[in-house]
């Protein structure tokens, strides 16, 4: 049992840091998605230059896109924000993250939560919080025996959901909710099964998350929905042989889920899908790109639900792109990194 649990831990760890591998993998094939001429990023149809300006004190992140930027020179990740057209890119703090950690911004745009090791002597990730300008850094979980992941703010800003596993007892990954100040932690799923990467529904009453299944002797993830108290669990996307579903994200109107799927079980390529919350109408938005070996990953909905932000590594560089819900790419890349600098793991902070 201990060996089986370790294999599951290895699987989820590999997924959590997949974007770290992307940032150092050169992919030179041409994106095969249909390009739209209707959306341009600026007057000369080029992406806007980024700056390294520090974020202004007390400035809100509402209406911004927040993302990680990986620097080969720094060998780490920093948190950036930008306008939705790619302009006004700013670094939020001097914190250098060792791995591509998951980000979430409070609904009022004033705070960011993310994953970071508690100290250099312990590999378990903790949930940290800071103000949007990088001040007020604090460890919310501060439990070196527990590995945390997938943190996300509730729509009202009062709670944070996440998954966690006690690495000392070698237990399962379960879902937890805590108050926004790190107090009142409570488990909401059974410790006898594995659940990962929860994401709140827009009304704050439900969660979408990953459930672990075993198919033909291999671990795979289903996409499931439940109430925030752990009741009324149901599966909306079953994993098939040599497929894996990850990164579920609820649409702003609460009717659909965007997620990424590893098609052939090899780890490449990922493609982005959408599905209705009753499990119907599943649709592959990036099939053309997937057939050509292009990775399209980490979907994030626009506030109006008409577009999806995602990352793709082209020409050796991971940048952020925007497509509509038919899979049509909207203009050029929003970010303009080089092969020494990559943009990834983006979220859209609703205004």
C-alpha cells in the first residue's frame, strides 16, 4: 500500500510541475489553429512590450491577468500582472519561486495566494499569501508534515480551498477549506480516496475537482463536482484508457467546465476541452494543435465567458494566447517572451 501511494504521489507531483518542464522544452512546430483577423493587440498588430516595473502600492489586480514568468538566468519564477491586451506588464514582488506554483487572486484583487516551500530543508509546499504589491508575505498553512496544492479563493473572498497530503503518515490527498486568514481548517472529502485541484463554482456553493481512478492498472483523473460540504458528488468526465484529465476551471456563468486532457498518455500533447456541467457537449477546442504535437494547457476563462486564455510553447518559448470557445485564436500571443523567458500558469482576475 505504501508503494502504491508513493506512485500516486509521484503522478500528482509530475503534473504540478509539468509547466516547469514546458518552460525548458523547445518546440518549433507551427501552431495549426485557425487564426482570427478580428482581434489585434495594438495598432501595429504586435504584442506589447513588457516592463519590469514594480507594482504600485495598494493597486488592485481586478481586471488584470496574473501569471508566472520563468527566467533562465534567475532559474526561477516570479509573479507578474498585465492588462488583458498584454500591455503594462509588471512584476508584483521580488519573490523567486523554485517551481511553477499555482496562483489565485482574491476577488477584490488585493491579495495573492501561491505555493512555496516552507523552508529550504523541507520539500513540502505551503500556501503563502501576500498583498498585490508584494508586501505582507505570510505562510498560511505552515505545516512541514503536509504537502499542499491547488489553492483557490472562494467567490466571496472569505475562504480558501486546497488539496493536501500528510507525507509523514503517507496518507491520501484530500480536499480542505480554511478561512482566508489560515484558521479553521477542515477536511471536506474522505481520507480514503484521492482528490486534487479544486475550483469554486461562481456561486460559491460547489467545487469541481479531480478524482483519482485506476484504469488498466494505471492512475488517471476524472473530473467531478460536489457541494462544498462534500455531499452530492458526481462525475462529469470519466477518464478513458491512455487519457488524463486535469486543470478543471468553471465558466463565469456556471454552465461549463474548461479542462486540459493528455490524449495519448505519453505526457504530450495536452489539448483543451470544454464540457457542460452535466457532462454533455464535450468539445475539443485545440484538436488541430494537438495533432501536430503542440501543447495547449492551463485554460482560464475571460470574465464574459466568451474567451479562454491558455499557454503554449512555440519556437522554444511558452507564451500566453487567447481563443474563443470555438478554438479560434484571437490575434498574436499576448506575452512576448524569448527562449530565455517564459510566461505561464495565468489566471484572469474578474473586474
